[in-house]
C-alpha cells in the first residue's frame, strides 16, 4: 500500500508553483442578460486541432457557475498595466463592471477594451479535479492587439516583461 503522506504542506506547494510566471486573464460571459466575469491565473492553450483552450476556476468561485450556465465565454488576456482591472474582477461582492468598457464578441460574451488579446469560446466540457474545475472551451474567434505586453504574476507579485530583453531565437 502506498504512503499518501506528503513531504510538504500547502504553503510550500504554493511557493514552489508561484515560481512559475503566468499570464492573467479575465473570463467573461453574459448570464441572464448581465455581464459576469472573474480573474483567472490558470489558463492555457490545449489543442490546435480543434482549437481548444482551458482554464481552472476554483470550486468555491461565485462567478464561475454563472459563466458555465451561459455556455459561452471570452478569455481576455490582460496587458501590462492592467493590475487594477485584474484586482477589480478578482473581488467578490462588488460591481466588477464599474468603468469597464467592452463589446460583445461572436458568442455575445464581453470582449474587454485595452486587453492584449481576447479568445471567444463555447463551453466544450468541464471536469472536477481537486479543488478546481478544468474547463475546456472551443475557440470561435480571436482578437489581438499588436505591440502590447502581457501582465504576469510571479512569486506573489505582478510583473512585466522588459520590452528590450529577448533571450535568443524563437523555436518552432
């Protein structure tokens, strides 16, 4: 029988995985005619053919069930300098949409103004795994703004890419 005792605690796990820089997105939808949204750090591309993305909201999220119910959503990739927008959509019990400009994407989900990119999706599938959902979306439309840089999160603080630093050639 395997020993399921972990040699680390939750704080150590959070510290180690926090050493992986990640972008930040705001996932938006329309539910009962009203916009809904949430900040999410766990986002990634999943498949090129068919085009799929995934994000992982917490099981305790109050916004995610409304996004799920809509059947469609838009992943808005935040641009460097949008820390306030990130924080606004991370809060519960506040008017997340105050002062936020947006337009409907092809699914009707809000595409936020000024973001680095937006990915309009239909809900493909969802799994419960650990204390999060793994939500998969089928990409229906893409929009990107050239010349912008992503807002990053690393070791518990927001970061930005240095615009003049590149570390070698791109790989295919």
